[in-house]
């Protein structure tokens, strides 16, 4: 959920627009697991931005040692 970072070259690199966080929040999500094999497809900068996007709409990211901040407490 980021427009930041660089594609690190995996065969399948997934990305969502940051605005998707708003839709998830409106759908009632308040916790989201980011523990998957694609969280790093676009690098740490994009992953950290994802955690920030989620935090900004009140969704707690869980499942990554890198999420830090209020999003993963």
C-alpha cells in the first residue's frame, strides 16, 4: 500500500495504491496481518510507508519485525 520504493525484481511483485487503506478502514478492518512473502517486494521504504498508511486510518499492522511505531504496538 505504497507508491514508494523500487521493485526488487521478484517474478511477482504486488502493490496496492495507498488509498486502499481508506477502503479497508471503511470496510471495518482495524487489524491487518502484513506477515506474507510479498511485504518486501518494493523494499523497506515501501513496507514502512504501508505501515504508516495503515496507521493513519486507524488500522494496526501486525506480523512484521520492521513495522515499529504505533502501527505495531
